[in-house]
């Protein structure tokens, strides 16, 4: 959150992204997504053995669906 604040103080746009990450990491990052201009948080779709039940990618429109309980 501090990095986002510093970028904003300098008039910069902010992108939040990942490469390969479990749904647990994506769930944590998704909570910051309302604070940024761009979010690329689909790294968990490449993880075939994700041990967590975190965020899912919606079938339509590429939206993230956050879990209702623990990830």
C-alpha cells in the first residue's frame, strides 16, 4: 500500500500483476486491486496443482471471484 501511495504522490499510474502464483497469493493481491489502475492477476490459472481454494477466474469477462471463506 505504501508503494501505491508513493506512486500516486508522483502522479504515476499503478499496475498490479503476477507471473505464476497460487490462488492464495492472487486472493491477497486482489484485495489491493481497487487501489490500482490496472490489474493482471491470472497467474493461478497456470498452476495445475494449486493446493488452495482461493480466488477463481470467472468464465465470462475475466473477472475475479473472491472466496467467501478462508483460502
